[in-house]
C-alpha cells in the first residue's frame, strides 16, 4: 500500500501543477458545490450533468435553482417548468421526470432531507453509482470513488486497472487507491481528461506524466 500512496502522491502533484498552469477550471458540479454545498443542489446538478457539457450543466442548474432551491420547492413545480429550466441539457425530459419523482420521494420518505447512504441514493430514479458517489463526496464528505468516462479512461490508460466499464473500474480502484484520494480522484481526473488526456488523440506531448505512462490503448497522440 505504501507503494500505491507514493504513486498517487506523484500523480496528484504532477497533474495538479499541470492543471494550474493550464488554468483549467473545476468541473461543473464541483463549482456548484463550492457555491452552495447543499445535498439538493449537488444531486440536482449531478443528474443534469449526465451526458451534458459543463457550461450547459452550470447554466441549467442555476436556472433550476432560481425556481426551486430545495426538494420541497422543486416538488411544487410541474415537470414542464423543470424541463424548461434545465433545457438544453441532454435527455432533459427524462431528467425532469426523475427530478420531480426524487423530490416526491425525499419529501415524503425522508422529511425533505437527502439520505447519505449509497444504497438509498441509488434507489432514487436516475441515480447510478457514479452520481451517488459524487453526492456522497461533495454533499456529505463521505469517501467514495466516483468513476465517470474520464476516470475510467485514464486509469486504464495508466495501467492502474484493466477493466471494461466504469462500474468495474470503481470496484478495482477501491482495492488499489488509498482512501485519502477517493473524494478528490474524480475532480482531478475529469479536469485532466478534459484538457490533456483526451479520449481520442490525447496531448501526450504536454502531459506531466508522459515519461511514466504506458499509454495503454493510445493510438494517435499529439
């Protein structure tokens, strides 16, 4: 485990310094969390963010929060109002339905307070392991590894894991990543994956860890 700690110390130091030099901002949900870390806001923006660009997630989330800033007030909106607020987020109709249903469940079953357990979060409509983990991280400061497409791609490219899906990666990373890195792993690798370690034709020429990266699965790079 000491070897893993040293390796992740190295990764974090190199990548964080690189992102500072690149002047790369935070992912959209992290920005929302820093503005107001309420579980409602973080869950809603996480749902809106799925398959949606950061800029759209931010604007859509903020429009929704102007109309409803709690599960109770969200429940008072009809689905069309929610849909109009979060448009043009991807799958906005389905997301509006899920947000409305989540508000109903949280208000009726949890007195308006979002549960802070993985199983209960994943029982909510539209909430998978990635979304639940991110909510646990940012809203409740609970250790969980949030693995999206960027994290999955990068940890496989680095050879940390060899998996076929983000769900498999999450299970393997729990075994290999020291717990002190669990909360910050997603934020770091998402930013890195958006600027440098792109899914296609990554910028290996400016990567701070290029000399130690096995570049697994990389064909063309820049």
